[in-house]
């Protein structure tokens, strides 16, 4: 019986390299090594440039404030949004705000929402009545979460988070504005819309 088992074992071992100690396995297989030539690519370099738009997780330097909302490693928040403010940016911020934020903070950012009314522990704050925090603070809260609020870094890209901050700023300005803040050229249209 033992001899019968040795025959299939011998067939299996015959397919393996004879010199087990000298076999390099993955060390000897063909592969691209850093700083080595590679004839597969036209420029004959093994190391490739990352695709456009790729952001390494450990990015440092001047873009740190864009990704973290902080301008120094030990603390300070960025005072203003590091993107050019455009109508499109604010409108995209409104879309993200309506999806992720309005359920708790309300459509006007005033904290009046059905979900907020039903929260047992603590209602979300009115974004309109918050103290004057820097823009980086809002970005950090959106990214990391705060209290009962979850983090949204996995759901919103950095640009989308900055767009939400831009929209929150627009909400704050609109809810605090009075008639004296309306530009003179817009006053007739506003008065016309206000009359029945």
C-alpha cells in the first residue's frame, strides 16, 4: 500500500525544481524593478508616472491645507477656501449640502429639520448662528465629523467638501442679510417679487 502511495508522490515531485535550496521563487521571476530599464515601455523606464489626478495618501507640502483645512501641521485652520469661488462651486456645494447636511441642519442651515426635532440627545446647531469660525474649521468638521455628526471624507471629495463650505458661507450671508445689503440695481426686482 505504501509503495502505491509513493508512485503518485514521485510524479508530483518530478514536476518541482530539483534544487529546492537554490530556487529563488518570486525573487527570480521577471518583473519591473525601480530605477531599472524596461523595454516594454517606449521610454524604457520601469517606474511609471501616476495617472493624472492621483493623490497619494501621504501628500505633504503646499497642498496640505487643501486636503486637511489646516495651514500648519500643529493646528491653525485655513481662513479662506483655497478654491476660486464661482457660481458652479456654490451650486455643487448646495447639491451636496442638500443630500448630506440638510437632513439634520435644515435646508436653510438653521437647524430646523424633522430629523433634528426627533434627535433625543442633542439637536444639530444652526449653522447660521455659529461664531465666526475660519473656513478650514468647517472643512475639518465635514471631513472628520464632530460629536454625533459622522465624518463625510469617504463620501465627499476634497473639492466637494470645500464646495459645501462655500455654500454654508452663502447660507450664512443670505440668512443674516438685510434690505440694506441688497445692491441698488437689484432693489426694484426684489420689491417687485415681494408684492403680491
